[in-house]
C-alpha cells in the first residue's frame, strides 16, 4: 500500500500513534508515540498481533468493531485497556481505506479510565450515561437493541463467555465503547452518537449475528435523542424512566421524543406514586427481610443485613430510588431503623445491620433521631450496624464523618456498602473513619478466576487491615468463591451460599449452606 494512504490514515486518526492492522491481525506499520500510547516503542510494534497490545477483556469489542467496518467506514473512538497495565487506557479509532487492500488504519491515543467491560446494572448505566452526556462533545442518543430469542438460539452452541461476547458487540456500537445494560430478556440499552442513522447499527448487528451463526435472531432497534434542556442532576432520572419503560413494555410504547420529554413524563409518574410511597412509609406498609453474614474464620453466623420490601415486588431498588428523588429517603431510613430496633428488642442474640442512604447520613435530623433512639435503648450497643450506601452521593465528607462518629459513639459499627461501585469509594475510605467495608459483588464474582479483580481485592483487604477496618465480601454464591475470598483475607462473607433473604432471621447458616452446595 502506498505511503500517502498511510499518512491519510494518520491524518484521520489525529492520535498519538497510527497502527495499520493487516488481514492476519498483525501490525504492518506503526508510526508515532508507541511508548506513550501503549507502553511499547513504535519500532517494536511491527509484526505483533493487536490482541497482544489490548487487554483481553476488550477483545470481543475490538473484534466486533473491526468486523463492522466497510470500505471507507470509520468507527470509534472506544476506550480499551492496555495489555499488561492495570491503570493504562487508550482511545482506539479505526478506518478501513479502500486503497489499503483490507488493512485497517487505527489511531491510538492515551485515554482516561477505568471502563466497564461487561454489562452494567441499570442504575450504574443511568448514572454513568448522565455523567458522559454532561461532558459529551457530540450529540448522543439512548439506543435500544432487541435481540429477541438470542439466549434461546445460542443455548445449544453459544460462544464461550457468551455475556462478554454480546457485551463486546454492543460496546462496539456505543459512545467511547461504554458498556450497555440489560433491559429485559435479550434487550439492551446503550449510549451512542447521533452522527449516523440507527439503520447502520442495525446492519452491523445483523452481520455480527450471521457471523456468529445466529441467523434466526432478527434484531430491532429504537432510539431517543438526548436533547432538550435538562439540568445535570435530572438527567439520570429521565434516563432511568426511559429504561424502566422499555423494561416493562419493550418497544410496544413509543419512546419519549427527547430527554426533556422523558423527564416530564418521569416527574408525572413520580408524583402519582409519591403519595402512595409516603403513606406506605408513614403507616409502615413494608416488611423487613434478613440475609445472613458469616465470619469466614469459623463459618459461624455473625449478623444479618436488614432489607426492606414493599408489597410483592421482590426488589426494593425502585422504591428506594423514588424515595431519594422525592425527598422521602430520610423518612424511609428512619422508619426502617425504628422497625429494626423493635426486632432487636425481641431477641437478645440478634445482631443486625441496617442500610442508611448517603442522603440520610448527611442529614443532622436523621443522625439526631438515630442517636436519640439508641440512647434510650442501651441494649442495642454492639448489636446494630449502619451500612452507608452510595445510592446518593455524599458531597461533604467532613460532615459525613462527623455524623458517622456520632453513630459510632452511640455504640454502633458503621460499614461502607458496595465499595468499588462508585468513583468516590477511595475518597470515602480515606476521609471516613469506619469499622467495616463491604466489597462490591462484581469483584467477588470474578475473584476465583484471578486477574485484576483478585489483585484489587487483595490490595483492598491489606489496606483495610492496616487501617483496622474489617471487610465483607458480598455475592458469595459458591464454595469456590468462598475459598477465594478466604484466601484473600476477607473477614466476613454474604451471599446465596449462606442463605437468601428470609422473612425471619435464620440461625443455622450451615443448613442453608448445605442446601446450596447440594444444588450446585
């Protein structure tokens, strides 16, 4: 291929490094700052497979990105991890020039991380999408992809690591390669640029399914422009409303016209529900459920986490999210605390952990009410733990720490819940004096397989031990996961291996553990 065409690719890239990837997947040409972009001098890149340069977790996305390129088409940038470095990331753009005999020109530039490589949960996706939207340099849309029948069609001969395979193909369509979220069976949402019609994405996905031998799956797409005047704090609310609509109704109902319309509909729906939620809190029309937490040193029950349930809906998250948005979370947290203390009063052997939202921990009223309740109930000292969730951001850590110390002074341990799920976790650990840290379950699921998650957990446990902070691993579901967290030095474990949440606290976790092991 001619040198002018190569420099045309470099001009397109406007990046630190230009790579030309041959049909065999190896680098045919490298120009630019290879050391800065990938940690490898550009003189040593020729002949290497692109897979040896990019983190394996991003391979499904990059494979789908390359496979979707027609002559003259460009894709990206997407953010990838650099192989061999846990904290180095790169933005990868690609173009297939007709004159280059099938080679792909890639621009590589340094990028900020981290990135999510699998499927995000809907709450994390909405929050992350709102953050990206606030700083985006191009118009974006919320796109939905229906791959109806994908799970069933792939069951007989699904590719290895099927979820990563699907997430990678969807990330290849997304803005910056941002991870999608599931909104029902075989239905996904992703953030993407509005610089091409959704029909182009549909064509690439159809080809991807055909290449995977999944010809019986006919994809469908829909999109909502993320336009309209919406304040940054309301973006996530509007996005969550749209995600919930598609989760419930699929494509049967038209999507809102834009982000502003979605927010308006979200507020109308929230107002109609807030009255019922407020009444449910006032009149205690909720129930408590209890999930055991065990001490890994001996396997004995240590305490139960208290979970709130409304009606027959198994998940408390929609109600908790609405309580936060409608300023009812402090009332809900207070009501749950009072009910938890009532349960403690009936069984002197019980130890319970109650969740408290970040918004409530910032409230002087909530903390004063909690300490008053505890002062009148000295028998609760040493038997009640507060788990601070990150479902609402804590903006003033100094104030939050004063409130945490007030609860600790009243004889209660304080735990930071879901450590690692939000960007502020390390700052929380630095600035809050805590007794316990609960490690987010996404790290625990993959801990037994080694890799970055294992390294992260080991370093976190060691750091907490030096700070005299105990650790809890959540989502421990198998004996293998239990062995992995024990080897990592974690103090306590929680998950289906020891029992699901029940209407009354269980005392014999060995029975629940045996049932799970027998079924697994």
